[in-house]
C-alpha cells in the first residue's frame, strides 16, 4: 500500500480507502461488511469513511460494531463522519440537520456512539449550509477540536470560495480552518479537483478524500447493456442518479475506455481508479465495493496506476474530451 499526506497536514492516508455510502445496510449485511472491512484492513487500507446520513445512521452502527469486534489498535486506522443531512431522513426536526453549532456538536456525539470510538479522525461538513454563518461552523469545529472529539475537520462538496471564507475566518480568530475537502472525482467529473481547487492546494494546503471514482458504477461497464437488478441504480430512491448517469454519449465513452483497458491488460474499473490516483492532489480515493471480488479487483489500481504512461493518458483524454481548461 502507498500512503499520502492529507494535504499539508501530517496525517497519512492509504491512497485508496473504504467507504459505505450506499452499501452498508442496503447492499451489504453485517457479515459481509465485516469481511470487506477486514480484507481492506489486511491490505493496509487505513481510512474508513462514513456519515450520519448513510442508511439513517445504520451504516455507522455496523461499522462501529465491526471496529469493536476486530480489536484493531485505534492508532492504526482513520475513521470519519459527516454532518449536515441528519439521520432521521424526512422526519428530521429543525435542529436535527444543517450546520448549526447545536447540530454539529450533537451529531458528533451521536457518531461517536454509533462508531464506538472516542474521537473522529476526520469530521466533514457534508454540504454548505446557507442558513448558518460560516463563522459559527468554524467556531463549532474548533470547540470539538479542543475537546479532542475530532482531530481534523473539513468540507464535502463546498466551493473553493466557501472553503476560503472558512479559512479566512479561522485565520482572523487564530482558529484551525478546514484541512480537507471531499469532492466527487472521476473521469466524468473533473472541474472541482483539477481546476476550481487548484489554487487551494498550495495556498492553504488543501487535502482531498475523493469519492465515486467509478461514477456510481458507470465506469465498470456494467450499465452498457442496461441496469442489473442487483446494482446500486436499481435501488429505490436512486432514480435521480440513474437519470444523471445513463446517457448514450456516456455509454459510448465507457465502451471506448473499455477497449483501452483491454489493450493494456487491465479491467475498466482498475483503469478508472488508477487514473484518479495519477493526480497528486488526490490524497485518497474512496472505494465503495459491495462484494469481496470487487474490492480485490479495485485494489489492483494501487499496483498499476504508475503504468499509465503519458501516451495511455492521452488516449483516455481523446475519448473523454473533457479536460478542464485552466486559466493562463
């Protein structure tokens, strides 16, 4: 396994990590979750990603139960939670969601209970909250830092401007600003990581824990001939994702990428993940495998990403035609 620092912090993360967004409780039961996390840990993956809203808190409960059963040394792994959506779903009361000081602190305490840990290594603001002043968010996170309940805080799907505002407030009051951002990053979604955040990597040392390297399964090729019944896009409530992902143009690009992968002797998922790892600004990319065979296959990207030569990457660019145009 290879490790990278989380931005300019001292924390080291395995370049691939394991997350449980739509898998735990919905696609993966406790027995399989135990097997997947155990295998990931045995392959020296050290970061496990979660959130209060995943499966209404059940994802964190399952992960916490596994942590307890495994008896891993706490210093050997990194675990995260995220705050914003709440865990009651549509039944959230007004203060059970968002980024008010009340919800940030209460959600942290609830995540600690579910995950059965004494502190969170990483704590993310899962979305920006237009109804809460950013200063309130920064102060609340620093309160948790001082209590030792979290070690680093960051954002997910915030804009560069919003992240900079948080940093400027933190600097003004001699507080700690966000260390990392968790954006979507894959061959179809590149603007934020490659263009919008580019100035932040050097100016504030931003780290990234990117998600969806396979574009919710699109970059596995399994949707080329329709939607399999056991796939994520077949789950109730994910119709919006299906409409966003499955277009004839994207399917044609996936088929062309499949040919490139075959030419160099690897699978399409491995190619897609390896491509993400080629970006040095990706601190870690989060895998969401729901089967052991998937996880075993996806981990091959760690071994092959350095084999993606400039010529191969140019072939990929020729297919994608979406390289962000950077300002001069």
